[in-house]
């Protein structure tokens, strides 16, 4: 019995003349994911990628890997048989036994892309459905909402039988939409924001600001752990760790307390802009959500965006905390994000931050500081770390 993995395209099927480039990138990402398991061969046809192991493989482990590949709408194991109804009928009862014994309703769907096959799709459905009912008399057919959908696909290279197709990660392949820098703090929101933009095809780097001795080594390790949890979805991630202590101390000494947060965020955006442009990245990503904290009002966001020449993506901007937490739990970052280690954004937090800052006032206050020198000093002292899936 020979089994393979089938990966179904979703949004990629709508890409028109660019479709093949998206499919090729998706196959490249799948190859990278499955390469540690051994040798595979790949081919694509009609919105499906066929992944064939060339040696004994743990297909369950392979499925765990491919379900986190953006661009895969659905995935499943499939049995490969000779391209004949007799071969399908002989293999189906044993191959589907465990799945059908646990179900009460089913239906058969046939796809016949090879039009030279002597039976048409409705005939295949009828004959194969009747055969399965004779082997599993407890079942009944439900064409509207079956518990199990048995798929019989007749392709050029053979016949494929499967059931229990699972939803994949969706989205489009990482790398198809360029590169961007994620400002990651260690909280709940920024890992979710990075994951959401990777789902839209963006290759991520990360920028983390730390303020020793006000922030600890555990706080840094917390951020590293979050990045490691993103890599199975996003691929390899480079993280820039920016020393931020001196800048925060200068802001605290030279600026009114209520403007501390907004000026700090402007420094972060300037530094992130410099690092991103030097690495030829096209955008910044943050986990800001309107109204969640004082620095995330409309006026405050406007004051921070104006210091960068890059677009700033905020994918969670209109989400409430419960929606963000739901995604964080799904991608397994939530429990790490709530570990009680302070990040630099909580250092020197003002008691009454300015929520409606006026840009001219912010710039006037900021002029008390040697902004260019402080930013260049921080950029020069930045350390890079790499994280692999």
C-alpha cells in the first residue's frame, strides 16, 4: 500500500497569470519543511501538490509539518492505486475502515481529470458508495452534511483515494509579498501581528528593544522563545536586539513625564526604520490596537508614524483583546507572552500619559535631545540573532 500527501491550494488558485510563481514558491517552502524527514518527489496539477515519499516516512509527522505552511488550504493522506475502478474498489474498504467505523454518515465525491477513464464521476460515486455501504452497513449517505467525505480522484499518474481532509494554514506562501520587520516586545499582540502578516506572504525579521538593567535576561529569553514559536509558521527569522537603556534615560531626564511614551515610540520607529531599510525590508509591523493603551490612540499613532518612511502594518489594529488572545492560543504564543518578565515598554511608564499629543509640541520637546546621535549609537550597538524552524 503506497500513501502520499496531498496539499490543496486555496487563494493561490485565484492568482491568474502569476499563479505558477506562487505554486512554485509554495512547493519550495514545503520542500524546506519536509527535507529533514528524507527524500520526496513533488508535482502539481489542478490546484493540488502531490508529495510522494521515496522511502519509509512517518506521514503523521509530515502532516504536522505541512499544516503550518502558509498557502496550503487543506491537506490529507491519500492512497495511490492503479488507474482502474477495480483497483480502487479492492483497496477502499480496508484503507477507509478505521475512518468509516467511527462515522455515521458519508458521501463519495469523484473527480475525473483524466477523461479517458471509462467511468464518469457520477458512476464512480454510485458504485464506490454502494460498495462501502455493503462493507459498513451502519452508515447512511448524507450528501449535504456528511461526517466523512470520501474522495476518489482519477489523475494522469494514477488514482487517489482519501478521506478526512483537514484545513491547512491558508493564506499565501511566505516570501511572496516581500520582507518586513516585526517590532516584538514580548507581549501578546506583536507575535500575533507577525503571524498574521506572514500569512499574507511576508518574510519576517524581528526587532526587539531591551533596557538592561531595567529589563532582565529572562525578558530577552522570553522574546527569543516567542520568535522560536513563530518559526514553524514563518520560517527562518533574524532578530535585531537593540540596546535602549541610554535613550530611555535621556528621555526621562529631558522630557515631561506625560510625553515619555510617545517620544520613546518615535525613537523605536526611527531605529526600526533604519535597520529595516539597511536590510532592504519594505515595511514595519507592530501589534498596536486602537485604544488598547495610551500610546495607541489615533493621534499618538500619527505622531509615531510620521518619523518613518516605511509603511507600518498593524494587522490587529481593529481587534479586541479576546480576539487577539484566541489567535495567540492557537499559535501557542499566549502562555509565553504572559510570563511576568518586564519589557522595555513598561520601564518608566508615566502615571498619566498624554493620549492626545499635538505633533508640534512633541517635536518641540524632542528637540531637547540629540535624536540623531542617540539613534545611531543604538543602531551601531545592535546585535543580531538567527532562529531556525
